[in-house]
C-alpha cells in the first residue's frame, strides 16, 4: 500500500486538477454528450461515443482525486529536519564510479511528470531516510549487485512549495 504523504505543493496541484476537471472539463464534455445524444442514433455517433468515454474517464479521475485528497497527509518542512534525509528532501549522491544522482523524496502522487522526484516508497528513498551527508547508502536493484552511494548534499524547500 502506498504511503499517504504529500508535500503542500503536491496537494495544491491535486486540488487544482480536481477543481479544473469538476468546474471546467466535466461540464464541457457533458454538454457535448447531451448535444450528440440529441442527434439521434447513438450507436454510430462518434461524438457521442468518444465524449461518453471521456466523461467516464473524467469521473474515474474525480473519484480517485476526491479519495486521495481526503486521505493524504500534508507534510511541511520543519527546521529540525536539517542535516538528515526526511520526506521532502532533495538528495544528492555520488558513487565510486563518479556517477551523480539527485532526486527529491515525495509522495507517490507527485512523481508523475517530474523526472527528478522519487516516491518515499522507492527502495532508494527508503535506504536514504534518516541518513546524513557523508554517509553511505547501499541499494539493491532487481537482483543486481548492490550499488553503494555516498550522500554529498541534502537540501529542503523551506515551505515545500516546489
């Protein structure tokens, strides 16, 4: 089961998506479906078929968002987090080959469309939690040899707005 944590910015983004779908997108599609249905034979009416399917997709997403918004717990930055890796941290790592890696640890609902975000449930994020700069992190990925990474920096967004 995914962790039900989210940054304030992530929560705001989900709220915005819900409001946009509910207030703008759904009424537009509903109007098109009603218009297309008034034309008669629905079985061969592409406008009706497509927009009816779109309406079901919108309703499915609205149900999901409503459920998530009710369950999610917003985690804000606190100065006591400084120096250690917790939820919302941006983590910088380097391995013995000189490869660098940087990511921000966020909730599962925030990782889409953000290539440098990883879920708190990801093995790399779990391995990094509560570690400090200079400590080593070892992660085993899909049966391969363990990868050793050194934490080179940890930063936080003061109000989790990004």
